[in-house]
C-alpha cells in the first residue's frame, strides 16, 4: 500500500504545501487504491480519473509557479475527495444509486461542488448509497451493495455506505455525505470513521437530490475530526439558492478541533441522554461508550445525565415526516423531462400509464415503500393524525433538546445501537432496519448538529460515539469530538482505522 | 388507527403513479400495516396545544431580487430528455384515445 | 365524444324558478421580470424552452427561492381588493401529476393566503353597484404549455401525443377567489363579466400584470350553482375552466344557468364536475368529475420559509396604490360634467386617460371629448388602429383648439391639420404655417370674393334683400372656393350684410 493514502487530508495538504509530494502523485495513489480494492468493496459508482488528474496537475502547476497564485490556494487544494452520488456534478453521471437516473448527466453543479471546484480539490468520483439515500445499509443501491472494509460480509451502514467505505479503506481521504436521519453518522460509526451532520442550513442543499427537504443536510466524511472541520468550513456558508441556508457561515470549526485535540475539557458539561443508552444497545457498544465517558471525565469534563422523554416518539415522527416529503420530492421522476422512461406492456399508451410504468420499473422496493407510506400520511383524512402529529412531535423533541442544553454544553450517545450487521440480515424486515437510526434521528428532526467519532471495537467491529450540540454550535462538536479522538488514540497508542484488516480482494469475486 | 387494506394501497399506488402487480400490492399492504402500526404512537403525544414545526431552523422572508439570471441552453434542456421533437419535450397522449 | 347536446331552459324561465349562486377563481399572471421561484425571464412569446433554468425544469437537486417583487405585487393586489394582509404566511405543495408541471406538484399557498377577506364593488352598466366579497388572494406558480398533436385541431381529445414547453412554468400567479355570490339573479351573467373586467382593470392599473386575456394573463374559472327560490341551501356547483374573454365569461355563466335549470327541472342531479368552455359552440362540455384524484395532499413547502409582512412594509406598499379605477371614474365624471351616456361612451372607447391628459394640458373637457370621441376615433377606425397608437398627443388637441379659438383656422381646416399631424408633418402650428392654411379674414380679400359671388348670383342677392337670411349660405360656396376654404364663415356673413346695408 502506498503510504500516501494513509495520510489524513490535513497531513497530505501539509506535504503538498511543503512540496514533498505532488497532487498528481496523491491522486494517482488513490486511483491505484480504488483499482486495487473497489472491485471488492463497490464504494464507487463512477471513477473520475481523468478530471481528477487534470485538476491535480493544475494545482501542482500553480504551486510550482509560486507567488500570489500559490498563496491564494485553499489549504485543501490538491487533496482528493469522493462525492456521494446524491450530489449533482457536471461532467460525471449522477444516479442517486437508482435505475431511474441511470446515465443522467446534470447540466449544473451543486453549490458544494462549485465550492470544491473553486478550492481545487480533485474529485475522485461518485460513491454508492442506498437508492435516493433511503436505507441504513447501502444494500438498497440499484448498483450492488457496498461492503464494509472491516468485514466484507457486513454492511458499511447507509445510506452513505459508499463514502464511509471509501474513506475507511483509504480510497479517499475525504468524502461528502448527506444525512437525513443518520446517513453520514451511522456509516461513520460502523466503518470506524468520522462523519458530521452540520446544523440544518449550515451547508447549502442546492444540488443534493432531495430525499426529505426539512431533514437533509450535506456534511463531511473523513478519518479525523480535524479533516472534517476543514471540509465543513470549505463547503459551508450562506447560499442564495437555498432558502433554508443559514444567513451567516459558522466559524471557528478548525480552531475548535485544534483546541479539543489539546485534550483539555475543563468546564465542558457533557450530557448523557438517558433515553439513548441501555435497552436496545449491544453490550459491546455500551461498554465502549462507558469507557469514552470515563476518559472525557478524566480530561476535566463534567458528565451529567439528561432526559429527553419525547425521543421515544422520534422514530415514529421521522417515519411519517420523511416519507411524506419523499412522496412529493420524488414525484418529479416521471419519465417526461429526464431519466428513465418505460412504456406499459399492454393497454392504452397514455402519459399517466407511462408514468406509472416508469416509476414501477425505475424505483426499488424501499423507495416505493416510502413513497406509498408518505402518500398515505398526507392523504385526506389522515393528515392530522399522521403528518400533523409528527410535526408536533418535532416541536416536543426541540423542547427536549432545549431543556437538555440548559444542563449540558454537548450531549453524547452511542451513534448506532449495534455494530455493522451482516449483509442481508434485515432483508425482510424494514422495521428492524429503521431501528438503526434511533440515536441519529432526533438531531435531524430538531435541526441540531451531530458528529460521530470512532470509539473502539466490539467483536472486532467499530463502535461510534455521537456528540450533539445546539443549533449553530457546530464548533462544540469539533472540540468534544477532537478531544475524545485524541484521548482514545493516546490510550490505544494508534488510531482505530490503522487497525482495520487488510482487504482480502480474493475472498469476494470481483464484479465484472 | 385502523389497519391498511389492500384497497387503500391500490388507491395510494394510483395517487403515487406507481403500477403494482397483485403480488406487490399484497406484500406492500402487509408491510405498510406493520410500519404504520409501529409509528402511529406519535398521535398519542401530539396534544392540540403543541404547535407544529415544519422547518427545523426558524427563518423568515428569504426573498430574491427580481433580476434575470442565467438560463439553460436548449441543448442542456433537452440533454436528458427521453423523447423530444425539435425544441420541445414529447409525451404520449394525455387522454385515452377511445 | 358523443354528440349529446345538453337540454337547456330559457334563461328568463330558469331565473323565475331558481336563484343562481356564482363564484370565481381568477388567475392573474404577474408581469415581474423573473419567475416566482427562479431567476428565469418571465416573458411571453419566446422560443420554446429558452426561459428555463434547472429550477423550472424540476431537475434533481434544485431548490426554489421566492421573488420579492412577486410578493409585493401580490400584496398590492390584496390591498386593491380591500383585503387583510396576512402577518405571516407560507407556501404549500399541491401534489398532482401532470406533464406540464415539472415537479409534479405546484407550489402554492393553502391555509394561509397572503391576502384574505376583502371586497370589491362592481358597477353594472346601468350604474347599479354590486358588492363581491373576496375570500382570498394567494400566490402560486403557472404550469408549462402543452400542445396536443394529431387528432382534431389542437384538442386534447384524440391527440396522438403532446409537446411540452416549460417557458411558462413558474410564472408568478395570483389566484383571486370570491366568496359565493348570491342575489345577482338575472344579472348574474352581466355581473360575471363586470367582475372579471374589474379585476383586469385593477391589476392593469396597479401595473402588476399586462392583463391581456388573449394571452392568458387573466384567466377565469366560473363556478355556477342554482338553488330553488325557496331553498336555503346552495345547490351543487360546476366549475367551468379557463373562460378567457369577458364575453365568454358572460356566455358561460348564462349557459350553465340554462343547463343547470334543465337538469334540475328534469328531476336529475347536477354532477359536481369541471366543465370546459367552447367558444365556437358557446357551450360547455363535461370535463372530469371531482374524485379521489383531487386528493392533493397539501403540506407546508419545506424548501421555503414563511413570509412575515410588517406593518411598515404593508403601509409602504399601500402608499404606492394608484387611485382605484372606479373611484377615479366617479371623480372624472363629476369634474368633467359629462352626461351618463357621454361618460359611458368615453369609458367604452377607452380614452379616459387621453381625455384626462388633454384636460390637464389645458383644454376644456368638452373640447377634449369632441376630439377624442370624434375625429380621432374616426381616423383610428379608418386606419384600423388603436386610438393610442395614432400618435396624437394631448398637446396636439390643445394647440388645434387654440388655433380655432384664435380664428386662425376653422373646424374643417383643423381636421385636415390633424391628419397632417398623424402623417408626421409636425405640430399643428407648424403645419398651418408651412401649408398656408390660416383662415382668410383679411376684409379686403374677403370683400373682393363676396363682390364676385354677389355679382355672379343676383337672384340670391335679391332673396337676401327680401329678408331670406338663410340664402347667404348660397354665397358661401363660391367665397370658400375663391379662398380655398380658408374663409371665416362668420366674417363672410357680416360682410354680405354690411354690403347690402342690412
């Protein structure tokens, strides 16, 4: 393995700046790694080698020329990045892992992609996900499952399993994800990586294919907390194209991560959410969580218990609000303007029937299930009982958070109740699948930010620790997250990801 | 909350414009019923005096000045069209021909 | 389609037994520079699919942003309709599939329209005023344009396929909805027309819409139901869609009243349904019945945040309101002293603005009316042009009139001068000068012409001497001929009398 790919984004950036390595070398090393392992992992749906190398060469040339041009380069310029295939990109296909958008080429870039282009991060390609981001395992991709680099027979989490697996397997130092109910944080937890769901509105959603508009948020995926801080600062900020975008950019994220890594947590109040521990959480997960709390306490943090009594309704509210918005957001996929068009096999050839046949063939089962569920929750006679009630529960959850944040500066919980489960384990039980998101969903409902950091292993599989902060206070996540990361690594003497087993490419037949 | 019937699912699939086979309708009916049963608890706590939250972060008056921006070229517009005729999208008949 | 023809009951007979209840949904396209939720141009008549951004095409990943000017125009309409302006309101999604709707939902307003509970006084032809209560005015977006191909001339029925142009998709609309209108009786069709005309006039006067019905800037859906005279409950209504001229509105309401009466008389029930208006046959046909498919699953638009209207904002907009058309008419009629019919003719001819400007420029109201309703209207008609397009300015009229009053030219010459003005030869004074058209009131020249005329017509002279003063007219022809029409007729008469010692 080329040692370049083991570097964090920040470390690689420093070497690029120092001239010890070129961006072309770094990009090529990652492309080589993708060539080596991705036939097994299937983290990437599209590899963007040519453009990535061209951007890398451009950065190298600017740096070689020196002067103002080199000075003006973004700190991450030349560091490669992978993009979840829910985010639209010019020049590369965007599929949302759905047959519906097979071959679709966006004529425009998402706002985050514009920022990445402006900062000159070479884009390695587009990563796999559950179709339209609906799932917690990446098994619902129309283009095959992605495997967990820690255990090839297990799921990498979802929906952003591709981005998490790519970062965990050293195919990319950085990736973009999207998080509607935990799609950045839960894959981060089960792959031993870092993932952040920023405050709702902190990063523009323009160009992220909408799943549930009031819950969706783009965020960073990386191997270190500091890398995520750099990436969030790059992609964040107000966007006039997104009406729900916060008016001001959140600042001080990198500084917070740096101060947290110094390890001093004196005065920080950390609230343990009573409802997100204990029953339903695997023993090993609970054990790693408790050990992390001890470390945080030893570093000066004050640990308090907080109660969020309405969190038990969060999953129910989420599975009403999310599918309702899904049913409307996905209506546009009808075979008229773009994407797949399927003609009915028999009977009259009307546009209505073509739409019905197209959507029947273009969407997978989980997508259909959520569209039908959302259609039901919004339909006449049921709106008040379902959608209306769920919006009220949302208020109650916000109130729970507000009360908890009076007692604590950040809240903490396991990110997911279990370690990665085996592929196919929940095939016939959508409800069991939904339970994976029980700890991550409250943050989406309330709009508050959350981070997952690696918290150790259970059954040789990673466990994630989640911190939550009040809206706009993403910096607190980076401080607490970087502190726990540093404390754990000091205790272990190494990073968690360095313990990931070699990927046995021979064990799984490479896909054609 | 009453159970979801197969007829309900037929109607919902029609509203959602998704054709479904008999087998799919049966399967979906069972799954939906289970899911709805599991999540219906939200109505227990939703008292009438609790306001609804539709936006997680409360913002107001995000408005745009009335200034013309960049449009797509006709090539970009029709780039991904399943069918088109000259400069317009082409769709099958809207009404049944009978 | 069947050849079934609806039974009708004679209008007057129908109204003897039933009271009509009306309701209108009028859609007004705003004339903002850009669309409701995107910065694509809002323009009519451009090449298909050129005024389109990713947002208007409903591409994956796009988000809407509200046009501030469209919100302000909507508030102006609300204020002009005497509505309450909502302190806080938001957008909602109306979900339904149709190929002219790029997202397969329309972004609209549902339970919190920006304006609500207003009224509008409608003046009918004979001056009777009828108050129409406005339920709400809300913001939404227009759909794209479908063209049906194959089959009969552009009709959806029997078409083989359709073509879609999304230029119109996302154009800002304000939908104005009335409360049920009761008590119009036999005047229902006339009221319908007058109501839509009033809305059109108001939005044009506000400058927020081009208000051209032929372009679809103002579109009307007309709801009609009948209730028996002694009933206290409304009957079942039908909604006739897209009635897109004032005349059609009147005819469609009349037709539906006659049709409803026939159905009710026969003992059958009215089906609650959409009806389509056909201008060629002046009749409606059944559209689709209201059904489950109308379950629009409205919910708050998560991609847009609420609009809060502060008192300062609303008052600033209120200060921009022009004088309401009806009040302006009342004021002008009183100021100008026109008779009822005179004023109505002026309004119908559409020259209110021109007369007002001409009076402001210094002419009397009578003179202004004489010109705009007389010679200018005649010339416009002859040239098959709109009066406003002739290029006659108020200043032209004032100048012509002062030339007449100063006895520089007579009426007949003035009309010629006007034609030269329209032909672009210059101002009236310049033309009179250049063409030598000034009236001849030089007594020597006139005296000579009178002498010649009297010498040529001794019999006429005798008649005049005998007291037949009207015979002077016979001398006028030769005198005018001798002076090329520029003689001052009054002065000629005086000279004749002087010469004959009368």
